[in-house]
C-alpha cells in the first residue's frame, strides 16, 4: 500500500507525474496485442493476449470486490492451461508459502501456511483468489516486506538510489498524497523507502519462483505495479513482464495514453463516492503534546 488513499486516486497522480520519466532499467516493454485491453473480451482471452511473459502484475484497488473476482479468473485461466508457475501476494509476507500443501488443503491450512493477517486483508476478500491457485496445485507465496524489516528500511538511505531522481520524486509525492498530505515532511523520505523496499521484496519473490515457459502472477495494490516506480524497476531487464491496472470507474485520460506504464487497463464499475481522507484524518490519533 502507498497510504490511506485508494489506488484509483494515487494512480491519477502517477499518470501525470511519471509521463516524462525515462524507462531505462525496466523489464522488457514489447507491446502486447490489442485484445489485452478489449473490454468486450472475456478475461481468459485478455490474459492470453498478454502471453507469453515471465511475470504478470495485476494492480488492484483493494476495496473493489470486482477486482478480486477478476484476479481469481486470471488465476483459473492460466492454471487451466498449465501456464501458472505461482501466485505471489502483497497480502502475505515474504517467507510464507503453501509449499507442501496438497490441492485439497483446507482454507484453515492455507491461512496458517501464509500466516494470513485477516485484520489487514480480509480472507473473505482474497480467499477465493488464493484457493483457486491452491486447488490447481499451484504454489502461493507471500511477497510483501516483513513488518520486522520495515524499521531498517526506513533508515536505509541506499534505497533512495534504487530509483532515478525523477521517479524518486514522483514516489515521494505519491506517498505524501496517499497519506492525505498529513505526514510530517520528516516522514516522507522514510515512508518512501518502505515503499521501495516493498517493491524490491515483491520483485525478489517473483524471481525466486520463476519457471521457464510459465507465468508468475503478482496481486498487489496498483501503486506497486507501474513500470517506472514499482516492482518492474527491480526485475532483471532480460525478463518479460506485463502490467495490468484495474480501475473502478473510468480510467484517467493520462493513463489511457500511458502504455509505457501499463500494458492494459481493465475497467470495472465505479464504487460509491467516499472521502477517504476525511475518514483518515478523523481516525488519526491527536499529536503528542509538546514539552
């Protein structure tokens, strides 16, 4: 996650801020066939239009139930053709996986294996996606940076050099915007480093389970998926990667014209309007008294 603001709002910012950033260092960018973005095509057909690829990144809006339904369809479509190497998740920490579990494993067994945090990521939301992979005999693994490593990441200034100056500036602005401009300026750099460290952890997870002739799928928030600041920045340039952005409502015009950031943008019905920042600020603890 970038912050409290959902991905649909953050990626409007990314579409504008990243439009001029050079793509040097990204994984291979060969354009996919047009059917990948055909809204009338079934999900299985759109997925096949993106093949072959080593990695398929799906950037969702976490509170859009239609996005998790699409993710389940993607998993089922690739698994049915024997193309799915593994399913990696932002919603579970790196180091946890379903290795050794049989296809008929129970949901309780899977949740235990992944050390699932239901408070942060409701199982009723993501369970169907996960179990679609498990029932197909496909490995599911956590890809997010473990919470225990976040403090070190905040202080690791070497992470700043993982992005170009322009991309780092865009990422910092996204962190600021994603926290409703409520973070003290002193926290912007450290919080940005956590975001970069998360992207690196997810990339490492994908590389670990890469399989020739098959595709590893990563499900994450849309803030982790843009080519020029997200997970693709940390993947080897000789590996193929495709990025799909899921949008609840209409895609911002700048995103429709940004194939260098996404290979495809798939639209789903808009969600009811919600003031995420008002909710965030109302629930924030009061500042500590000054001495």
